[in-house]
C-alpha cells in the first residue's frame, strides 16, 4: 500500500487524517512544521504528500517549491484559503491537487486515490510515446514537440498548465471545450476539483496572448466554456 506523508501543524487534524488513512491501509508519517516535512519528503520516497500551506518554520508553498527542485512526489495541498488565485498559485508551483479546509474525509480519500492512480506506472508496462505535432491558428503556433508557443515567431512563456489548456483548445479548434474538459486536460483526467480555476488560467492566457498581441484568440461561450476559432 502507498506511503503518505502528512505535513500539518494542527494536531487534531493531523491525527484525524492519520487514523482515517491508516484505516484505509496507507502507511503514514507525519511532520508538524514545514522544515521537518521537507526533510522527510526529501529523504524518503513517499507515494504522496499531504501538505498544509500555513505551517511554522517554513510555509507550505516554500516546501513545495524546494521539493520540486529535487523530486516529483505527488502533492495535495491542504489549505484554509478559498481564494482561486491561491489555488492557482499552488497548482503552478507544482501541486497535483488541493482541498480546502474543512473537508469531508470521503473527498480527501477520493482525491488521494485519483492522484495515486494518475502517477501509477504498471510494472512492465510499455510507455507510449506521445504524438507530437504543431498547430497554428491566427499566427499562434503551439509546438508540442518543443513545448513552445510563439505568436508570429515571438516566443510566449506559459506555465505547464497554461500550455495544456491552450493545447486542448487549439487541437480541438471550433469545438467548444467545457471548463471540466479543460480542467481534466490541464490538471489530470480524473480531476474532481473546482473548475472555476480554469477561468483564472484563461485570463492569464488572454493577458499573455490576446491582449499582448492584439488578437482575439480565445472566445467565451457563455454558460458552456471556451473555444478557439480560426
């Protein structure tokens, strides 16, 4: 069974989650501050880290950033903050998912299962090579081989999740993509979090592409989602 590290300074929450996860068969380690949590995460091979954001010694976002320099261990953020920008910042920093306190244990368990499943590689399974190509619409070119985006030859810096959302839209030109479809493309096939984070990513893409280059690339389809039309 998977080994999970809980980094949480509120003892009651940490103990509650530990008991529930242990009951599900997971092997659990705990840390009560960010520095201790980072040391454990770097020195052991965990299958998943449950990471609180507001921690003593070292806050969760800094723990995540330092962890990502050395390891790709899956991380689910535990946060009392419900602002969408805080969630986007966590995802862009390398978190795989987030859950806002207070949370139902059933939801946390579901998110853990989804995250572990997404990162699991069956023993002996062949790894499929991705299909690579490039698509150009209105002078905007996305090159999945190079993981690059240019507008009329000018490079545009995007985060990984911005790139995946743009790729989903451009590879499905003229087909309206729901927020849920875009969330699945950028955050994982079985993503079960709030889809309103997609609106924030779309605003960021428009700022970097539409507004900067004075084009109308991404169109909102009210009540449904977004689409790119040539």
